[in-house]
């Protein structure tokens, strides 16, 4: 399920016309890092890993829509960021990559 969600995120980013190629590559690199971290987290916290993947999916969807709703994007990014706060000590790389994704999507200017 988590890998399917990540694959859908990657496809959404690859297929969107609302992001330039350079930005796509940067975000896809972050998503690849996220995939590794979420798979690792899922070994001990499957439900939380699923939550992180799902908030990432919603956030990338909102960020890549042709007509963005800034309020919905902000809410989804807040949810994504909040979904990893309890892992700051145990999974710092996960938190770092999620923070980078949030920053990239919020400052995207797509």
C-alpha cells in the first residue's frame, strides 16, 4: 500500500504540466528519499508510515493542480509536517526529508 501511494505520487509529479523539469527532478529526488525512510518506518510503525505517505500524496496533489487553492495546500503541508514530529529523535532523516518536501512544495511557485 505505501509503495503504491509513493508510486502514484511519482507519477503525478512526472505527468504534471505545472512544474518545470528542474523542479520535477528535485522533488522526485526528495520523494525517492522519502520512500526509503517511510519503508523503514513502516517496519515498526506501519500506520504512521501510511499517514506520512498519504499526507505527501495530498500535498503534492494540491501543489501540482493547475488551479491551486493556497489554503488547502497550506493545510495539507501542515498535516504532512505534523505527521512526523514525534519521530524527530528516532527518525531524524525522515523528518528532514519531509521538511524539505514541505519547503519545496510551499515555495514552488508552480
